[in-house]
């Protein structure tokens, strides 16, 4: 039984990394959003599995949040945004897909190396989980820095945060997990609302020198 | 549970925030704000006399006592300054009474969050508190709703969130490291417990955790290259918030960093956290020093000087040892007081001149002697000139380092010198030279500013033995 | 008794230099004239000139200040005191230790200082020319002179003229490189300081070539007489300086009996004559040089003296 | 004794507070300057009494100030007593002068609060007995003087001068701070008493020597760290300039002596070489700079640099002799240095006050616009002449005595067994000789152009004699110059304890020598008697005058100037400052400053005037300062880009930092 739990958790966590890679691969926003929904779905599944495995019922709440909020609400909201902003078939990579993937692989390798230095008596489940979680986090960050469009950056951030939740739930018996995931959902809600409010189309990136000259007068 | 001072410093701001959110008149709310801050301050002072028991969630020890008292005090003086500042903003219509109500509520929430972060005995709780603080400050930075303000708020928000996320990951890792030793559940996140067992934690996990915490909380401290949010947030938000950010929020993040440093220091096998902090501190100090030169916006300039000083402080704590730690604590205190005082002055200056562009300021000592000389005094203090407090701490940092690591000390001295040049270069055109801009009189509250200067001056001349004892004690704790 | 005798001797020396100095200048002029196959002025002409100038009224410019009138006396006093301190017939006189060689140079320096100021006082362009050239020459001649003093002092182990001449008289001073260098430098400096050819021409009033004469251009009557006299004194001083340092024969350390005095005087007079003769021959055999060549000459002197000093520093045997 | 001195300092600080309070009142000027005159005079007497041994030789005190576990240590010993005399004598004279001169001040409230504080700061520096108090006082001194320098900040130049000054000052302070850091060692004990006992290793003490030379040297204005001095000193009000030039540079020298001669223990043979080299270079460069300036106060500032060079050279000699245990000769060199410190403080105070009087009555500092002042301000002219003579090292005034002693020390240095020194010392001697001669030229130039000749502008034509109080101050200084010149023995003896303290020996007693002459080593070797020189010159001069007015005609007619028959009524045909120094510029300037003259002669018939343009480059600025400012420019330019990145780029920074640290962890053993 122990072996099975471990394998399933491992599988789910690994597939989360895989989905992150799929996200990196996508350059169409609408497709990206779909993939993110899947990302959240997998997360929900793995959290639920952890809940079962650690028989920690409160984790189901987290799983529920992941499912409802991240897999359904947010993607819908984002879809509406991109439709309204008319950027749903935007292609916007800073660096080419291939390179991004390459870097992503490097990151995963790095996180493995760093994690496997952890002595084995910290139980393997946590250890493997953490390795995956770390790579998800790094991939999310990578996404944020390689995408020019606000929406895809948010998605990057959210997958980063998925990695966090994965880690948190993987950490057996960690208190406050629910609170933390809630807090993060609030954070994300803020971001999405922010985009809504300020019509931030490419706000992340329109902070260019001309704008600064006009607004800041900091330039010589 | 029994209600004591510890809960009080959390509950007072919280209740006040709720109250302020509903009260309409901004004059009343301003006064209420001041009173609340005063009350919180008095309560925090009482911590020295009544010794509350630290539970699983809250703790009070010598380390955070210092921070709490400093925070509540500066919060109080800032609220006094904020009262006069806000009234002027209302008059010129930059703020509506609604937004002011929101502002005051947020102010108290911020106080609550910072106090919570300081007294939290639980690394998760501390993280939550710091996140709340971040969100509130984001909202307050954006309060003017101008393009620049929103812009700055947004930048702050995004970078802050990422930092927060990294910090959370670090926190989780710490828990993971602690769990095998302490066992599952709340225990494994409680400071007091962690500290006892830190020696047995898995070093690799601790190292990893510290990297994430350094970057996560380092973002809030404003260390280069994670500093990007800081200058704009300072420049575009209302000045009281700039004062609070520089004077308090950075310290709170620093406090978190220190806690984890202590944790790592207790583990013999883990990497020494010192070198990392020293390097980042040095980079921040020198980098910010150079950034001072081409600033056009007075508030942004002082924001960069905050980065520089945070760099010095982190450097000092990174060096470690009783002397350097003492210097770091002293420098942190002095910097909070001085920098917030400078922002008080700058706030009034910006109000009376109607601009915060350095190019449009000039001859302040002629047109507004009190403000002008106040600013000069502040810059002299912040540049580390005697007989003011920062000179003492910089003296201790540099000399104590030079005996151990001459090149590091030389680099630090270089940074300090460059910053000195940058500050005085600008000061010359702001405070002296031919007057520029409107010369109308200003109805300002000079009390907070000069109160701070008085304390800084006294500290530079003579540190009260009690304070010294306290600091030395804390310095020992920090190892 | 001894004190009185010393005082008398000291006074005698002062009078001696004062009285002999015009004669020396006259002698030099005479010899120069003869070398040029001219009759030349009589030997005592300088005395006559002085007397005539004394009798004439003084005419000074409206723009002249009190300083202009005081300077001649100061210059005269400084030069006379300096000249009186150089051993002539006997060394170790009563006040010989009042000022050593360095102080003596400085005394001459103060004389020059005042003269230069006088050149500027009236506010004429010629005075300016004189002063500006004079200070330029001085700025090189003085360090050269000091370096020479260093050399000699290092050889003699003293800056005290009496003991220096005594040492030079003593057998242990042989022929030394540094001495030779010092002597050459000293001669160049002396020529420059006394405004002789080739640095300056005491006999000309060709405005653009003159230095010393341009400074004193505005002086007349008794003032001019004093300045002339101090010029004579300065020449005498340098000749007797060279005499007492490089040809110290006949200078008695302690003048106690008349015969010492007599021998000393005779030796001194012969030295003066020789010096004057050599100077005249030198001046007639060389042409005046352009003002801006002068620094090179003096620079050479400075370098020679510095070299001498260095040699002395490096080893006592040079 | 120390208690009274500290009380005096406290009184000065209180006075500056009073100045803030009274800033509106009209009596403020009189109160402040009168008060500081009184206090500094008392301080001066107190210090002098210890110096000549009336009261206890050395006393110390500890106040519960400054560093908590250290406290503020203060100590009064012979050295600090001597420098206290210098400081407070200068302070008293300047305050007296300011009682009159201060009335011309347009914005007294910008000067008065800082003036007493500045005096207090200088007093504190020489009393401080631990590194922290020393540096606090040192930097406080710099700050207050900075405030005084920029007191006329409506002029942008002054602001710039103040900026450069403050930057260099804090640079020096940091150098000293590092030096003390080394001396204190890991123990972190900053009390001088501990440092005295500690014997640092060779490398450490070498480092400290260099840092002290940089730190104290930058304040004293040694080349190449002098750049701020000629900017800052003239910018301040004249009585403050007098203090900065005459006194504060001496405080810097005190710092150097205290650290290198006392705290650092027995010197190594090579220590003297950098000091000597710097001293010689400073002396020569300073006076050459001075000869190229036409701003009266700037010339004086540069001449300060020259004299600082002389002092450092003498100190270098003292170090050399001390290193080889020739303590008696070391004492000679050291005494020469201290005596020059004292003399220069007198002369420079005098000259700056004189310049201030001229500025007050004509509103001009540019010599080219002055002239003929001796007619309009005879009293000032006379005493200024005395000062000029003194600083040109002419007997029988005081400047000559100290230079004479220095030369005597040089003449004794062949005994030094080190070859490097054998070659260096004569070169330095030549440089000193050169600078002495050039200084004479420089002051002929100042006095001749500014005071003699015919007035060049209406401002000079309508000048009026300055007020009695100012004159009193200047004449007091002049009298002291004369006394120190004709009775040097007494002053040399007063310096004996300081020499004893610093080099462990002293010069032979001078006051007992017959006829009051001074004899450094032995009478057969060298001696000088200022008194007799003075008397003789007086007598002979008087005799000549008497004889002439008896025998010769004493008639006197005034008429137009002769001027070789072409007298020109226009005063513009006079020699100007720049034309007067043209020959010297040609001789030295082409070498040192790459001075180039370009003459432009209009073609025949053209009516426009011919032009002569002179270009002078400052080698020091070109080699040291321009690159640094260029580097800062470049660095700020490059780094400033980081202010304008997009959020994504900022995130990239964070990301890279994270990856970097993770890599570090990955490769961590």
C-alpha cells in the first residue's frame, strides 16, 4: 500500500512538471489558459491524493480551492480578459520556445541535484515531491520572465504558486496549509482584478523609456 | 486565553482599523489614528516591564522587543506627521475624504501586520503577516490613482508577490527540515522549538531554505538586485507611507531574515549564512550609492539611500560577532529614525513647493529655514557624519570589519564615500543656491522630525547604558 | 679690554668694507677700460659719483609711496650688515656668529626683496620689467646659492663663515670635486647677483636688456647714492666671500697683534685686486646674453651645486 | 587643567547655540565674536601655562560620552598643549579681527552659529585621546567649516568649493578611520592609551603610515590631495579663511604627528621617504601654483600648501633621524617643524586678515583690479608687508628661523646610513631652497601688485583704511611675528617638551646662550641671532639716514615719473600680476604645467588689439581627479539603466539571482 501511495503521488507530481513544460511550449494565450486549467486540475488531484494518503481531511479544502478556483474560475476570467483585450491569438515569446525548453530542462536538473543532496532519512515521498515542486516553481518563474504578455505572466505566477501548494501539501502534517493557499488565492484574485481594473494589457512591459521620460523625468 | 500586552499591540490596531474604516470625518480619524498609534507605542513599552508568556503563536524576547518598540514609536511619530500631511492633501484635493478613511484604516492594518510579523512565534504566521503588510502597502502606494502611482504599486505588487512566494517555499523547506526531528504539526513551525533542535536539522534542506528566504525576504528588505520595487514605491506613494516603508517595513523583513540566520547559525553543518548576506549587502550598498547621482526625484533619491543603508546593515549582520551585530542593530535603529525624519521634511517640502523634482527645488534654507536646515541636518545624519548616531554605527561596522576583512571594509568605505558624495551633491542644489519654486509658508508639524533628530543626536553623543546592555544582549543572541 | 679690542676690530671691518667697495668697482671699470684700449675713468670716480649724487636734490614720482623712500636705507643696511659679516682680514670677530652663511644669503635676499618692491612702487612699466626679471633670476640664483652653501657646509662641517674659512685654511682640505663644482657655481651666481655681464650690463641703459638698472630707474640723488653704494658693497661681498672660502690664506683666526692685522689686510687687498682683475677680464671677453637665456645659465649653476651636494652626501671623500 | 579646557569648549558650543537663538538680534555679531575672543584667549593662556610648565604637564579625563563601553577619553600633554596654543591664538586673533570685519557680513546668521562650533571642534581634536572622539571631533571640524565655506551659497562656485571640500574631507576621515581600525585590531579597543602600548607589526604600521599620510595629508593639503584647499579657503569669509589656512591645516599636522610619531611606535627607516618626498613636492608645487594665480586669497591658500610641504619635509627628516636613533638631531628637525607650524599660523592669519581688510574696503579679491592701496590703506599695507616678509623667510622675522632650522637639520643628514635617504634628502633640500626663493617672488608679486603702483580700478582708487579693531588684530599678529623672529630661543625652549614626547629627545636649552642667539648643535657649527641682526640693521640704517641728512642735501621734489622719458598716465600700462610672473612661468610653467603662450598680432593697419593667450594645465588634476570623476560619471551612467527596466526584466534579475544561488548550493562541497 505504501508503495502505491508513493508511486501515485510521484506520478501526479511528475505530471505536474510535465504540464509546466507544456505551458512553456504553448505560445497561444487561449491554449495556454487551457493548459493552466489542466495544471490546476493535476494539482488538485495530487493534493487530494495527499489528503487521502496522509488522511488529513483539511487538505481536501485546498484541493477544492485548486479545482474550483484555479481550474475553473480563473481560467474563465482570463479568457474573458483576453477576449476583451483581443489578444487571444497573441504570439509573444521573448526567447524562442526551443531555448526556453532547454533552460527549463536545465532548471529541472538543477532542482533535482539540489534536492537529492538532502539526506535520505527525510522521507522519500517528501523528498521527491519537493524536487518536483521546486522544478515547478522554477519553471513558473521562467515562464514569468520569458513571456511578454501580462496574462501569460500571471499564469506563470500561478503555476509557480501551484508548485508551492504541491510542496506544502507534500510536507506531511504541515499546519496552515489551507490558510496559506487561501491567502494565495486572494493574492491571485488581486492580480486578476488588477488587470481588469487597470486594463493592463501589456503593462508589465510598457514601462519603456519613453513612458519614464514622461512620467518620471528621471532620465538625463 | 488571558489578554496581555502582547495581544494588545495586535488588537489595538486591528480594532482601530475597523473603527477608522467607518468613521467619516478625516479630522477625527486622523486624531484617532494618532491616539491609537500612541496607545500601541505605550503598550509596547510596557513589554519591558510586564513579561508576557510566549505561546505557540506569539513570542516576545529581547530581539523582537527592540524591533517592536522602534516600530511602534516611528509609527506613532509618523501618524502625527501624517495628520498634518493628509490635511494638506485634502485641501489641495489630491485625496478625497473617502480615500483618507481608507488610508487611515490601512495604516492601522499595516501596523497590525508589522507587529504580528514581529511577535509571531510561528514561521508560517510570520509569513502571513508579512504578506498582509505587503498587500496593504501596495494599496497605499497606489492611493493617488495617478498613472505613476498605479505603475509603482503594480511593480511593487508583482515583485513583492514573487518574493513572498519564494519566502513561502523557504518556510515550507524549513518545516520539512524540522519535521523529522520535531515531528509533525504545529510544533515544527514554532521558533522557540526550532531553535532548540536546529543543530540536528538536515543541512541541505536548511541551505536551500535559506537561499529562498534570503531572496524572498531580501526582496522586501530591498537588497539589490531585488530592490526594483522600492524606489518607485517610495517616490509615488504618500510620503508618510514612504517614511513607514523605509523606517519600518524594511526592518520587519530584515527581522525575519535575522531569525532564519540565527537558525542556520545554530546548525554546524549548514553553510554559513554570513557570507551570502555580506555579499548582497555590499552589492546593495555600492550599487545604491552610485544610483544616487542621477536622481531627479527627491523621494526616489532617499529611497536609494535606504537601499544603501539596508545594504550596510545586512553587511554588518552578515559579518556577525558581537561588535558588528551591535553596530548593525544601532545602524538599523538610527536609520529608521533618521530616514523617516528626512521623509517628514521631504513631505512638507514637496507640499510647499508643489513638486518633488530636484531640479525645481532650491535655496530652501533661505525660503524655509526650518525645513531647509531640517533637511540639511537629516542628510548630514544619513550620510554618516558626526556627532549623529549613524556615524557611530558606521564607525563600528567599518573598523570592526577592517580588523578582520580589510578589503571588504575598504569596499564598504568606498560605497559610503560614494553615497556621501551623491547626497551632498544634490543637497547643495536643494537646500542652498538661489531659491526656486513657490515660497509660501507651510503649516507643518515639525515636532516628529526634530524629535527624531534629537534622539539620533543624543545617540551619537551618548548611548544610555540600558539600551547598550539590551543591544549587546541581542547581539549575543544573533551570534 | 679684550672686548673693546674685538669691538674695535669689528667696527674696523665694517668701515673697511664700506670704504673699499667703491674702490673695487672703480678698479674693475678701470681695468675693463684698459683692456678695451680706453683711458677709462679715474680709479676714484665712484667716490666722486657718490659725492655728487649726495649733493643733488631728490626727485621722486608723485605716485611713489613712503616705501619708495625707505627702501634705499633698508637695502643699504641689509647689504652692509651682510658684507660686514664676511671675514676679510681676520675671522672670528666679535659678532661673526650673529649670522651664518645661510642667514647672510637671506640678508641679501631681503635687500633684493625691497629693491624689487621699489621697482613696482612707482607703477611704471620699466620698473615692472626690472622687478619681474630680477625675481626670475633670483628664483634660480638663490637656490643655487643655498646648494653651494650646503656643499661647503658639508665639507667644512659648519655654516659658520669663520669656522668654514678656518677649515679651508687647514691642511686636511685637499682638492675635491665638489669644491670645484661649488666654485664654478658660486662664480656664476655671483655674476648674476651682481648684475654683471653676461647676465646684465651695469653700464647700459638700453631698456630692454637691463634688469637691475630698470628697477632703480626712478631713483635719484641720495637715494640713488645709497643704492649704488650697496651695489658696490655687494660686489665686494661676493669677492671677499670667494676669497675667504676658496683662498683663505692670510686670514688669521684670532687677531691679537698688529702684525696679524697687517698681513691679513695685505692678503685681503691682493685677493680683491685679483678678483677684480679676473672679473674685468671675464666681462670683456664675453658678450651679454638674452634675458631668457639667463635661466639656462643659472639652471646650470643650480645643477652643478646640486651635483656637488649629492656627491658630498654620497661619500665624504668627494 | 583639562577640565577648564573642556569647559571652555563647552562654552564655545553653548555660544553657537546662543548665536542660533540671537540670530535675529543686531548684537549677535558682537556677542559671538566677543565671546569666542574671550574664551579662546583663556584657552590659549591655559594651554600656554602647561606648555611653559606652570601647571601640571599632562592630565587626562574620561567622560561618559561617545562609544558606550569606551567613553570619551581626553588627554592634555605637551603636544596637544602646543597645538592648543596655536589654535586658540589664531582663534583669538581671528575673533578680534572679526569683531570689526564681521560688520561687513551680509548674512551674519549664516556664519555666526558655526564659527564657535568650528573653534570648539578644532580644540576637541587635539584633546581627544581615543579614536572615536578624535574622529568625531575631526569630522565635526570639517562639517562646521563646510557650513562656513558655503555661507555665501548664492555663488555657485562657493557651493562647488564646499562640495569638493566636504568630499575630500570625508575621504580623509575614512582613511583615518581605516587606519584606526588597523591600530585597534580585532580587539576593537580604540583608546589611544592602549594603542600606545600595543606594538603593531611592520606591515600593519606601514599600512597605518600610508593611511595617516592620506587622511591627515588630505586635510593639510599635501599634493596631490590639495585640490579642495585653494577652492575652499578663499570661499569662506576672510577670518574663517584665516582659521582654515592658519590653524586647521595645523590640526591636520597634529593628527599626523599623533598617529605616526606616537601611536605607531618606533619608525622603520623607510617611513621618512614618502613623507619627505611628499613634503618636497608639495612645497615646490604649492608655490608654483601660487605664482600663477591672480586671486589674492587663492594665492595665499596655495602658499599655505607650500608651507605645509616644508613642515612635512621637516617631519620626514625627524622620522628619519628617529629611525636611526639620532634623537637629538630628530629633535632639531621636529622642533623646526613645530616652530614652522607656529610661525606659519601667525603669518597666514595675518595675511588672510589683511586680504580680508582689502576685500572689505574694495570688494575686490582679484589683484589685477587692485593697486596703489599703500596710499589709501597705509596701516594695513605696512603690516601686510611685515607678514609678506615673514612668510618669505627674510631675517629678522620668524619665518626665517624655522626654515633655517630645517636647513640645519638637512645639513646634518649625511650621517644617515641609508642610501635612499642620502639621495632623497639633498633633492628635497633643493626643492625647499627653490620654494623658499619662489615664495619671495610670490610675495613680491602680491604686495607689489595689490598695494604698490597706481590703482587699476575705481574700487582700488576709493579704498579706505579698515577699522581699528581689525587693525588691532592684524598688528597683534605682526608683533608676534617680529618677537618670534628676534627671540626664537624662548619659543624653541617652549617646544622642548613636545619634542621630548614625540622623538624622545630635545634641543639644547637656548635661552641661556649668551646674546640670546640660537645654537642648534654647537656654536662652531652654526648659530643665528635674530636680535642682533635686527639691531644691526636698525643701527646701520639709522646711521646712514642720520649721516646723509647731516652731510647731504635733504631736499625732495615730486614730479612725474621718469620712466626713461616715456611716462604713461594710464595705470593700465603698469605691470600686472600675470605679466610680472611671466618669466617665471616661462621657466617653470612650461615644465610643470605645460603652460603655452599663443600671441596673436593683428595685421598692420588693423585696429583690434593684439592678444596673448596663456593656457595652463594642472597636472595633478589631470592625473588624479579627472579619471576618478570620469569613472563615477561612467559608472552612474551605466548603472542608471537599472532604474528604467521593465518589470519582466526585474523579475529576470530575481530569477537569475535565484538560479545563481541554487548553483552555488549545487556545487557546494
